[in-house]
C-alpha cells in the first residue's frame, strides 16, 4: 500500500513538473488554463531559484520509509522518474538554469497564445 502511495506521489510530482514546463502549450489552445498554469510556473521557478523543497517530497519520503526503501529497486517510477525529479548532480547553478528555462519556455508559449487570442478578440 505504501509503495503504491509513493509511486502515485512521484507520478503526481512528475506530472506537475511536466505541466509547469509544457502547460503554456495548453494555454495556446485553452486560454483559461492560464489561471492554473501561471501560479504553477511561478511556484516552480521560485522553488528552483531558492532551492526550496516541494511539499510532495517529504510526503513521498514518508511513504517510502513506511514501505521500506528496498522495495523500489526495480520499478518504473524509481528507475526512470525519480532520477528526472531528483538528479544526483543537481546544484544551485543547475537549479537557477532550470528556473530560467521554465520562464523562457513559458514566455515563448504565452507570446504565441497572446498573439493567437489577441486576433480573436
């Protein structure tokens, strides 16, 4: 049970990261998503710039400890998603670059969205 909860939290965490990075593309098609996406982008960039820990991380660690860390050695989530979310080589410089990348990617997507929707108003 705890193993499943841990995997679900990791999947949610990964999905949130993907939404932060790529959600601007959804805004091009559905502008109202910006009301959810923009706060997520701000949160994601702040977490990277200041080196904060996402609230999902302690929850994930809690369930991982309850399940026993050895249970995760071979599953998809631990093998493929966790290294993306928690890279071993993560430094404050890399976090700053990631924060800047989040902003640049989304400024690009929102520029396209604004141009598209300004013409339809």
